[in-house]
C-alpha cells in the first residue's frame, strides 16, 4: 500500500549484482505486480529505468493474488514465454 521506491530499486540492483548481470541483458521481466496502483506504478517506473530494453509484464493483475500459488502461476507464465517467445499480456484490477 506504500511501496518504498529506493528499497525496491536496491533489491533489484542487488539481485542483478548477485547474478552478475545488468538490466540490458534481460529480455523479459515478470514483475511482482500486485495489481495495486501504488505498487505497480513504482515497479513499472523502476524497471523502465533499470531495464530500458526489456519487456515488463506481471500476471497478478490478471489472475488476482492467489497467495502461494501466485509464484507457481508466475513460473508457468515464464516457462511459456521461454518456450513460445510470447509474453503474457498484463491487465490491471485497480484495487
């Protein structure tokens, strides 16, 4: 409900550093994408800055937050993207 942009940015940058990559090397990002205006706006802004050449998507706005199953559903979407080259579209429920 009140995301901290600097904290989110640091987490993403830390993950990239641990993986030894930079944003320009990433073709597609499936963001956390809670489907809330505040979080999705902050995430989209940060990924647009750090991953200027990446496609950014998030499925929770479409499937709702299914608690623990959201991660599994995100994995299925990611595997489908890798397999087919098609990124799942994003729609947003504004909560």
